[in-house]
């Protein structure tokens, strides 16, 4: 959708340049719509975060007047909402070409630069925006975010508080405040800040993840589960969310759910030890020892010197009644960890049953 909107903007702004009073035909109703009405409609869509419809409306205004700075700012807000930061940067530059002293244009430029990891340039642009307008909420959101990235936590806390004062309905202001508080280990206040952030924008992936992380820290694992599900609905392959869910399901011994998430993480990161370990543990928890044994082969291929994994491999073989193989793997684990008691115990158990089976076989 964003590529389409950019093309529309380029084509439309190059070809049309009439006055704002020119009526525009509504495609659905076939009735003329004035620029004023179209602007009102665009802002309504922007307020409800209907990015697609907002973009269409703002672009239609720009087709009528390519230098409509208000419509360009609306389009910048859309690109920001869609996380299209390359396009946000281009839109901000267009605003500044028209109005070099636009504080909002500089603030959007700073936001784009920050998200593109051009931190020094972002700081300069945002400082310029604040010199022009000290009461611009977006600039204080930017400043708190930049200070967090730079590890300036006391300053970030103050900037986030200022951002909340100026833009209390900006979810990012509350999220930055939550992160700043978290760095001072003020967990209850941080959790409250992320709750506020999610009240404003329930589909904010970052806030969902951070709230889940805090709940994991304080052991409220069951409350993590709905957050993980909401986050995965937004981004099904997000590694941080998958890892958070795995932590909660493993603690709660919810092995079916653990199996599903850890298998998804294995698909996303096939060489990830954490993914394979939790997948293996979920299979063992479900009593699926044959499948667990295969998962352990993958795990040991990734980390063959881990005495725990070798011990679990020996234990899994023991449960499959493959005692001779269990003894061999347990011996390897004992060599790696002479003082690791679980390896010694599974070696003794496997060795005893291996000999018992041999005696029965000889008698028969």
C-alpha cells in the first residue's frame, strides 16, 4: 500500500495544481467533495488509525495542491504509523523544502532518522525542532527515545514525563516512560506506564512485549499468555514474542503450547539452541520420547559439549529402552562433567538394565 501511495503522490503532485476550492468527486457517492471536507475526512481516518483511507485522502488533497503542508504532515503521520521510515524521511524532507522552519517537519525527520539508526543526525534535527517549538509533543517523544538509546536514563525519564504532559494520547510517550522507569527497577510504575500505552494503542507490539517481560520478571506468567497471543496476531514470527511465550509456557508446564511456539521458533531460527532445547523439552513433557530423541540429535549437533544435553539424551534413550546407547552417551557426559550427578545416575541405571536384559537373553 505504501508504494502505491508514494506513486500516487508523485504522479498526482506533478500533474495537478488547482485551487483548494475545487470540488473533488467522491468515488463511492459520486458527489462533489471540497478540500475542506476531504481534509476533515482524512483527519478522522488518521484519528482512528485507518492508515490506508487516511493516506488516500491526504494524497487526493496533494494531487490538488502538491505544496499543501498540512496534508504532507498528515501523510507523514501515516508513514510513521505504518513504520515506513524511508518514506517518512522523504515526506519530511518535502515538508522542509516547502517550510524550512517547520518544527513538525523536523520532528518527523528526526523520528525517521532515529528509526533508520542515524542517531546523531536524528538528535540534531530534533534539537532544531525543539528550538522552534518547545511544546511539540513528538519532539519530546523523540528526545526521550534518543536518550534511552544513548543510555541517558535520568534525562530520558524527564523527557518522557514532558512528552506525556504535551501528548497524553501518544502511546509512544507512555512506552518511553515505561522503559525509563524499568531502567530504575521501578517495576510497578513501569507496568502501569505500559498499561497506559496499551490503553491508547492496544496493537502496539513493543508495549505488549515489555509488559509481558515485566510480568515474567515478577512471576505472573498466566497474565503473559494473552499478551503473547495478541503480539503474535500482530507479528506471528517475531522472535522476542516467541521467546517470551516459550518462557511462560515452560514455567507453567503447558507443553502443547510450548511445543507449538518452540517449533515456530525452530522454523524461524533453525540453528538456535534455545529453540531446539525448548522444543525437545516440550516433547519430553508430552511423553513423545522418540521425537524428543530426534530433537536432541539436532541440539547436540549445535552444542556437543553441553553435559546437560548429553545427559538428557541418555535419559531419553533409557526411556526408549535403548540401554546400550544410553550407557554410551552417559559415559560421554561423565567425561565432560565428572562431578555432574545426573549423568552419573543415568549411567548407573542404564548400565544395570543393560546387564539385566543381557542376563535374560542368555537364559533364554
